[in-house]
C-alpha cells in the first residue's frame, strides 16, 4: 500500500502514537487499574483515525455532519481517552482521573458524560451493531458522514457481530468502515492452543468477512502508511461495507508486554513502568 502523505506528517503521527502509549501506561499505573495490552495494540489505529481520517472538530463534538466513531472493544477506552485528549477534546491533565468515582473517564466509554464519544461501549459485540445503525441512519436521512468502528478479534466470537455484519451487507452500507484490531490474543489466551489464537479450519478471517459480503482489506496495524491507504481505499468502495483487518501486536511498544496475554489488564509496578517508558521514548511534549 502507499500513501500520498508527506513523510514529515507520518513522523508526527508516530510521535503522537509514542506519546499515547506513554500516557496509557502512566494513566493505568496512576489509577491502579485498567487495560494495557489492547490499548497498546490499537494505538496506531486510533491516532491515524483521530489525527488524519475522521472529519471531526473537538470544538463542535455534536456537529450533525461529523464522522462517527465507535470503539466496540470498549475495554481499550484508556487509549481512546488519551488520543481524544491529545486531539483537544479535553485537557490531558484529566487523564489522571481515569477510573475514579465521578470521573468522565470511566473504565469503559460513557457517552452521557464525555462530549466527543459517539457511543457507550463495553459489552463486547454490541458496538458494531450501533455503528451499523448509524451508517444506515445516514443513508436514510441523506447525510454524507462516514462511520468507523474498531472491534477486537476475540470480540468477533460474539454472534451479534455476525448478525450486524449480515445487516450491513444487506443494506449496502458503503459509508461504514470496520477496523479489526487483530492482535491474536484475548484475555486468558486460547484454550488448548497455548497463547496464540486458533484459526478457523474452514475460513480465514478475510474469507469469513468476504462470505458475509464485505470488501476486505488487510494492513499492518502499526504502519501509518498502510492504515491511511486502507482508509483511502475504503472510501472508494461502493455498494458494500469495508473491513480492514489490521494485524497488530498486543502490548505493542514494550518488549516484555508484547504478545503476552498476562498484560491484558495488569497494572505495571513503578519499575516496570520505568522500563516500559524507556523503551517507548518521549514522543511529543504535552
């Protein structure tokens, strides 16, 4: 894949991603709770969406013509909050309230308290149904906004995901783009097969989504060019929804967290935090 984006802009996205990972780790450590593995794997996807792809304005979070975004894997909310803060929706300092009583930044997204969130999520499998509804509403009302939704590969075991996939195909929702954070790990690994996700013996993820009538793309979920090019291609597709299977690494950016499901929801100690931040680097100043 290729992208017309200047290399300097790509470098800036990479710096923002490094900052996001740093803040995710610091936020979870400060709160004494939260998820790490999934937020680190989805970081680059969220950064490219919020800083380049989505038609949004943090000053007008309820603009009726804005693009919509749904984080179906709501347990990765800390990464979404961090990206939103860096994008200007609320002060970065507010991240220190994460998961505290009466905070706007709960462990799972709550659209009723935080402007800029398009959907409350957390119950896996439900976010994609909401995204399908948003995309269908746009079609029925003549709106031109697009809907983006991030799901997990473990989440895709939910039957509701496939019911929504079928409906999106039936109504030819070419204004819907789904991004799968395909990190191949879930909370406790995969029983009977070590830590790695078992593959469907009949169909690959690509073949399964194609069977439901979707346009399927694959991308390196940590390569900004790949992601941006996939978003561009998705916008050219007509008469069917698109899914981008983004191949990612759970715990990306920290060697002792990568591909280790134990870090799905583990709080780093002070020493582990120090080592992790040293690997990630500083990113951009906040």
